[in-house]
C-alpha cells in the first residue's frame, strides 16, 4: 500500500535540494572576505590579517600592498607595517618566510579577481585530463557490464555516461545522473533489468572505495589533515569489511542474512538485487581490474584539479600536488551524497574548509571548486548532444517518469 504522506514528503525533500544548494553556495560567498588581505604569520602566534589592496600581479612572489586607510593596527603588527602610519602608502612584500625565522608573509586576493585572472592554458589542460578520466570511467563500466553477460558497445556506455553527466552537472534538478543511467540501461537490457541497474551501483561503489583508498594512503604522509585521518580510515575500513562480509557465504549464513531479506517489505525485490550484486563475486578478476582502472582514473582527476589550482593562481608551495590527493577524494565522496543536486554548494564549502585547514587562501579554494564544476558542466554538454538524436528526448522523459515512480 502506498503512503501518500510519505510520497509528499519525499517529493518536497527532492524539490528543496536545489534551493538548499543555492543557499549554501550563497552562504559560502557571504562568509568569504570580499576584499584583499595581507597575512602575517608570526612564528609563535596566530595569523594577523590586514585589509587592503594588492597592487601588481598577485600570483607573483613579490607584490606591493596598500593597507586600507581606515586600518587600525592591533596588538600584533606585521613588521613591514610598523612605521606605515608615519608614511602611508603601498609597501613591497615578498611571499614566504623571513630570513630571521620570525614569521612569513602571504596574501589573499578577492575571489572575483581570482576568476578574472584564471590562466586558460592550465584550465584547458585540466579539461583534457577530465575527458580522459571519463573515458576510463566508461571503460570500467563497460567491462563490468560485459562481465555479467550484458553485451553492449563501448560507445553505447560512453553515451549513457555523458547523459548522466549532463543531468548531474548541466541541469542539476530532480533527476540524478546515476538514476538516469540506471533506468536507461535497464530499459535497454530486457530480462536483465535488475542486473543492469546493479552494474551502475557496483561501478559507483568501486569508484568511491578507490577514492577513499587514495585519501587513506596519503593522509598519513602529508601535514594539515591530522584530524581527518581517523574518519577517512574508518570510512574505508567499514566499506571494505562490509563488502567482505556481504560476499562471504559463511558469514551470511551465520547472521541469517537471506532470512532477513525475505522478511523485509518487498523482500522479493531485494532478493533480486542481492542476487545481481553477488554475480560479481564470480568475476573477481574483473572487479580487481575495475579497481585498478578507478585508481588510475582518480590519479588523472587529481592531476586535473591540481592544474585547475595552477590556473587559479594556487602556488606549488601553498597546495602541492600530494595534498590534492586528500582534498579531491574527500570533497568528491561527500558531494556524492544526495544533499544537493550535483553537490552544489557542498563542494565549495568543502574546498574552502580544506584549503583553510592547510593554511591556503579560502578564495582560491572556492575558485578551484567552481572552476572544477564548470569543467564538468562543459563535459556534460556532450550528453546534451546525445539528446539531439532522434527519440532521445522521449527516452529521457520516460526514464524520468520511471525514476519519479521508483523514488520514495
């Protein structure tokens, strides 16, 4: 029996996801300092920020900084500004630590200035890497489909992957990209609909576990993420142990898992899903290949995000490549949760938080996140091209209708 009240609540939650994401994104920008700031980090104290204007190319190692005329020095004053009140005006500042070890200087540009000065060369190089990474994702899913006897072409999977990206990144409304992929591949696999849907779930799960594995392997080697080590390791451990327990016949009998499924509402449906997932236990070598492809794909994507950082003016000393091996996996795993469409607002908040944790500029963090989102939207436009094919729009409309009926 259907629950009208439950369906109404579920529909309301889905409709609120987009406004919530936009509100969160607006909050991120509201909390960011709008102006430019000089940062002085004493060797034995907290950072001191001075509002003002960065003159010259803020991406260079030496700039001229003009404090706001209304700036009032506090208890701790950057050494280069100790005599500023006597002769107000711009002062030269070199990025990095002082020779005497008393502290270091840095500066934070306004986020709008960061977007204005983005280097298109690095951004295009990142876009090319992201396309290559998506081709690897297509290959992984294509092999997983073939492993369980669902014959399809690589180009057919390519089409479904970019249709999913289109609905995730370009039109992030009620329709999730993975759900669109699952419904369409199920429609194209008569008699094996459940197996086809499960292939999407397994593909996504392998990708998430590979992401967490990269973060867990690196987080103990880089500084700045010490308080995240336990949560990342705990998440990865639960995922791996859960998968091992789930696929162990002995443990399943011990906890009477099959009997538990049979007692659930719609137990027969869950049994079909369970059987489809266990199909992959018979193809363990293919699962291992899928994990290796995922690891390679994520390394490509991390490098792409690193290039976006260079495009946005993030220096190699501020956020080196190895720290993106932690930042990108954590941000991508959290934004994969269905909190907002496409992780809108959530990703930006995470990049700001993670950049601040390692002492980098939050403005640069939000710039990297939004630029990454823009590149995914550009790639998603390829999926829009497939919508121009004959019958494609009616196929998507039917998929959306089936998705709405399936969602709680």
